[in-house]
C-alpha cells in the first residue's frame, strides 16, 4: 500500500511539473509553412484596455513549454487610452507549428540566454560592430558599402581570430552598387555609408540596423543615388537577413524638357506644360539605364570550392514542383552563374485607346507580343551547365570546411535575378539586376498620352530586394537549404481570425466563415481571380510584381492598378479574416510594390541628424538641393507605372498594416514621407477639397495612430474640422456629389479618428452622413458610388441603433450576392473560361452607358468601393443580429 501511495504521489508531482501554471489570458498562434529554427516576427493587435504592457507577455509551445521571445510595443490606443494596440512578438520557431501567447499583469516571461552584442558609433571614422555569438560582422562608415568583415567562430572559443575571417567587402567601395549606362558608356557606382540606426523592435534576440548610404558616380551628368539597407541580426545564429532599397535617379529618356508643370499636378498656374508632344520621339529613346545592381562579398575559403543550388523541375507555373540539386566543382573556367530571366516587355493597349474605340470588341485590348517563357540557367565561363524554367533562388559555396550561402526572395517573381561565384576574385555576387540580362530602360514605349498626361516619372522609383546570408561550418546542403527558406520560402505566423476581428483595430469586421456563402464568396472569388491572373498573366517582374491590372476586356487585362483604392489593405484585411498565408504574401507584395514603385522618392534632401560636431556641417547641409515638391505622392493607374501622376493618388493604410503585421520598417518610412507632403499643402486649397481631403484624412489618421507624432495630429485635426464645416454646406453630405465612390475614405477615416479620440462631433457627423446617403443615395458613378454607401449606413446603425440603416444596407447589398462557381481556380485552363463563369453567377447590374467596371470578372480597383470595404462589416452585423 505504501508503495502504491508513493507511486501515485510521484505521478501527481510529475504531472504538476509538466502541466504549467496558467498565469494570464491566452491566445493561439499558428506558424504556417513552418521551418524549425526560423526567425518569426508576429504582429498582433489587442483590444482597447486588454494589455497594459508588453513586459507581461510570454510564448509557449502547444504542449506548454515556454520559449524565449522578444516583445515590442508598436502602438497604443492613445490618445484616449494608453493600453497596447499593436505589439511585435519575435521568437525562433520550434518543430511545432502551434503556440500559445499568454499575457496579463501576472505574466513574467523568461529571459533569453543568448544575446546580441553590438556597438554603433557614427563618428566620421566609425561604424557598427555586431556579435551574435557564432559570427561577428562590421560595417565601416568609410568602408565599402556592405559588410566589411565577417568572422565565423569556427573553434567555438567565443573569440574571433584573424584566420576565422570568412567574408569581407570587395575594394573600391563596391560592396553594394547601382551602375548606370548611357551613350557615354558604363558609369560604375561607389557606395558611401552615411548613417546607421537601430530600428524599433531591436533587442537582445533580434536587432535591426538601418543603413543609409549614397551611390556616387564618376560623371557629373549622373545624379547621386541614395540607398538603404535593413540588416537583421539574430542571437546565437550565423545568418543575417538584408533588405536593400535602391533608388533610380537617372534621366529616363531623351525627350526635349519643357519648363513648367502638368495641369493635374500643378503647384502654380504661370507655367503649365502642354500634353501635345506626341511628335517628340525622344520619349521612346532611353537615356540613363540600370546596367547592374546588387550586393557582393569576397569569400575567404580555400581555393578548391564547390557550389550547390536547387532548380525546379517542370513548368514555372507549378508551385508544387520538386527541385533538383545542381552540385558543381568550381574550377578555373571562369565565373559560375545562376541567372533567372522572364518575359520581356509586352506592348499593351491603353485604356484611353479603348475609350476612343468605344470598347470595340474587335480592338485588341491587352498584352500582346513576346511569349511568356521563363528561363533559369547555370553556366560557367559562358558554357551552359544546366537549364530549367525556374530556380529556387539560393546558392551555397563551400571548401569542405566552411561555407557561405546566399538566397534572394522572389527570385523568379521579381526577375531578372542572379547569383554568381567568381573563383578568380573570390567574389560572391547577389544581383538585384544582373548585367547579363541587358540594361533596364525606363523610356516610354509610345508617345500616347496616358492618365491625362504625356510624361515620364520614372526618376525617383525605388526597389527593395530581400536577401539572406548564411555563414556556416560546412553544413549539409539540406541544412543550408532550410536556412535559405527562412527568407526564400518564409513561414507566416498569425493568430486566429476571430482574434483580429474582435480586437476592433479596424472596426466591426466579421471573420470569414461558410455561413453566408452568397456574400463571403463575393469576396473570396474576386481575390482568387486576382491571384489566378497574377500567376497566369503573369504579373511578374522586378517593377511589376505585387501589382495587377484593373480591367478585363475580351480575354485580356488593361491598366496597372497602382493600389487604388488601398488594394493592399484589402488583401491584409482578408489575411486577418481568413488566416490564409497566401493572402499575407499577396498583401505584402502589393504593399512593397506600391511603396517602392508607385511613389515619388527623389529628389529628396537628406535628413539632418547633426552627428558632426562642427557647426559648419549644418550650413553645408542647408546649401544642398531641395526635395521635389512631389515627394511622397503616388502614381496614377496607367499603362505603365511611371506614366502618370495625380494630386490624390496615394494610399498608406495598407503600408501601415504591413508595418504592424509584418514589422516592415520601410512601410512606415515611406508613409511618413507622404504625411510630410500633406503638411506642406503644395496644392493650396485644392489639396483641401474633394477626394484629396477625404483620402488625406484616411491616410493621416493611420499615420498618426502609428507614430503619435503631434505634427500629424495637428494636420489631421485641421482637415477633420474642415470636413465637418463643409458637411454643413452640403446638406449633411460629407462628400461632394462628384466623389460618391469615396465613401470608404470618409467613413473609415472619420470612424478611426472618432475611435481613438472620442470626438463626439465626428460621431454625430457620421450619423448625419448616414442619414443623407440613406435618403439621397449617390449614383454619380452608378454602382461604384451606390454600393459604396453600405458601410456608412452600417455606421449609422452602430451609432444610432435605428434599424432603418441596417435594413437599407441589407437592401443595397442584395446586388452583391453571388452564386457558386462550378470549378476551383486551379481547374480553369484559361482566364476567358474563368471569366465567363464569374459573370454567370453575378447578381450585379450592368452599366447604363459605359463599360461595367464593377463586374465580377474585373480587378480589385472598383471592387474596393463596391465589395471589399462593405461585406466584412455587413457580415458582422448580420451575425450579431442573427439575420439569415
């Protein structure tokens, strides 16, 4: 009996030890596409008043084991409440895909045992030194533009001896580069590091360095070009992640410059450009072209090295294809290169041409020309060694004792890309734009006006490329591949969909469900159609990937969307509502495209930090050229991304979501640039009227909420006051009748403003507006404006409790109901057959006098006003009120 009691007591104590005490509230976390050991940053929202401090959060595996994590408060519910609104949770994934985040005042997290040690000294001769444990690296302010030295602690003694040097920068300031080509020949750049900062989210386990630099050129006709790198270092790890942003500052073509500004972006009226320059063929003749761009290191390995790289078998369209590993001994036959190419430019009919031809069915209405072939080749010394359609995007080089791996995200989707090993120089090159692809021209492909203007706004385009570098002790190739996948095929972490919607950070949304397929499918079918088209067109390429086209005519797509109206935020919303990682990828690709390509980034005067002690430093800075007045404004939807601008065509809501959910620091940086342009009010009173006013409030409220900077609050307050003043002049309507489709800008912007400030006047204004659109529905853009009123009507119900608003919203939403498709997207052999089935199940009316741009087979532009910013909120109230 005594033995039995002893055994039972031991079992009880063992159970007590393995069953951890619950210290606070818990929420479930899932890591999709998990790779053990992957660095994960999870952006997670909290309801108002739910969490007071990120110091009281810890992370558990599904079986209850606590693992170290690093937490950061990203924003709070201020100014009305100081509780945490968004937080970042960083951790290294375990073998399991399921985790529990525990939070509350009684929760005290464990501390990490491995910590990053770093110094950041920005004196003229300074730089940064970083020790993660297994590696140490440095970047010198007067160094070569990338990692100047990397040491690998091969003998595990905690020291970094000279013989443990594994990589360094090439000489002549060529660690990173952006080379230009014009009629005078190649002008090779030199990289200069200006500043390095530690970003928000840095801590003992994960530190982020923002490196700001400049590319200089030998010829005076080539402008300086700013670049930025974000380096992510990880405690106890010998890999780093690098995001590199280049800026094209060249003169794109040879048209004859005119003095003045275009009428639709004019900051004055004394000198207005004519659009009648179709006879100037200089528009179509390239001037400064990108010759090559990338990052490079000199590896310090023995002479006899070998490389390995995975290539996909079969068609480039097969996402589930197996890979074959190419393993090659690098001799003296010359550089060994992996190069990914894709389709060249395809001539496309503009929307203007379609209008002029009255949308004639016989008019060719989309992309024509070159085939859609993709090609990945492995060659050495010009001799082809292997060929397939698609490469995975990484390469490993080893001497049998140590090795270096490099991977590039979206290797095919953001083609052209390349990785090269040159045994004669010991250079390992990762190419953003490989020179072997031929130069990148930004010249126009015709002299046809587009978006109401004839110009070329390529100058100031940027592009961000994501790399991973892994320094190792000759690890097995599959282990190297696992590390490469931390970036190349990255995991996606998320909470449950009902956690995001219940947080109310974006108002009253419902998570996705199968309860009301006639509405839910109206959303999901369109997103699936977009994803299908992105892959099958394909909407790929270094300056295209992420974006898609707006209009589908006669089996072909027309006109790049350029994010109108916050297309990336639609996709972020759908990721939160579904938990589907594919929407995370679609959303982030769109956010990164729009913040890089669909925005004006240069000429930009550098920020003055005052890191030099001599006072003359500031006066020298004052003499530098000023920024363009158009800094931070967006590009209009057009036949090419850089053909047209407009005075109200930039959406930062999705960028801020990218910042919150994915810890994308560049997103907030570009959003601030746009916010600073609002403060300048370069268009005078024009800037404060119509959809420019409505969109600015939506953008500024998101920016203020993320930063809590008073300069944005002051500008936001003034613009909100003006909207309320204009409402009185407009009979209760917050919008001019001309802009009826802008309901979502007004309703979402003011709703969030009221949510975070508690302003009762704004609450009353939203109710007054709901009453107006109920009684005087806008039809100025037909269904674009009419269906856009569903969300304002739902706000009227939320504010007043009067069911008449909900009933009217439901009545208008009847047109959104949709039938069921007979096939899954992957079962459609082509877009035309897919399109026909989408039209067959539609309940939407046709336009009375023009092309029906809101139909189910169209893109995501008009869809934002008719569906995306209505249905998730409608479903919330249908669930709450038990409406079938």
